[in-house]
């Protein structure tokens, strides 16, 4: 089981070395929110995470309370402007958990505009209610643009999956919020290692025809 955490300034000064000793292998680190807030612990968390030998990804908290609420691309630009040189091995993630006063249609427009404006494939962090109901009408667009980081802190294994997504699309499960630490598990090991150790992953995916052998050297 590949364990990880997601963190922001709300967790304070995090001891990533201790997390590594406890078997945690990665962290999803809050970077930005809306087009006005950079997490004050962003650079510190990235530096400490890397020093501990843990993989990391960054996430953006989607703010629906902007003057131009439908401009997801502007929030994406803000994220990129403030994360230069800080990206890790794992994909970026969009945290979609707050609608504020938007209608469902408006919120769906905001989420899709953000994801479709991205060049690379992102993760979408959302709970079952958002995936099954709030974002139902744009589920097909989401499937094209993002994999799922499921927020379902039940601790029950296996996790309950969103109704309209293949199980293979759910890559990370946030399963516990206790002890001021959001805990996660990877549900697709191949996906994880394809990002974290792409050379090794490429090697193990080789399938040799009968009678053919390879001499492989590891560095």
C-alpha cells in the first residue's frame, strides 16, 4: 500500500522526515486558492518534502466567489504563475469541494473551464456528493480531462466508488482526516510509479516474445 498525505498551512510546521519514517511516500501540497492566495507554507513544504525523499504534487483550491466566477482559466494562470520551480513528480490537482452561492450549472462551468484550460492531465479532488450529483452533468468532460482523487474519509476498505466513473479512474483515496493529518492511499500503483519512477515502470512493462531475452542494467 502506497501511503501519502495532503497538507497546507493549516497543519503548521510539518515534520516530513517523521512522515517518511512512518511509511508515507508522497504528499499533495496546497499551492494556491482563487486568484488571490498563495499558501504561506508552500515553498517550505515542497523543500522539506523533497529533502525527506518523498514524492509530491501540488493542488489548487477552486474558489467560486470570484467576480468572474466562470473564469476557471484565470485561476489556472494564477496557479502556474506562483508554482514555477515547485512542481513535483505527481500530477497537479484541482480541489473542488465548495460551491458557495453558485448554481450547479455555474459551478460545473467553472470546473470544466479550469480543467479544459490545462495542458496536462490533472487530478480532480472531490467527494462522492460532488461527483455523483453536483458534477453529474459534466461527468463526461471530466473523464476526458482528469483522473479522480476521491475524498471519502470512512476508513472502510475498499472505498465506495463514484457511480459514474470507472474504478480505474480513481487514483488516490483520501481515507482519513484524524490527528490533524489528511491521509491518503494510492489505488493505482502502476499510475503512481509511472509518474514517480518512469524509467523503472517502462522496464517492467516490457514483454519479450518467446525465446528473446534482454540484458538490463540498473543504475
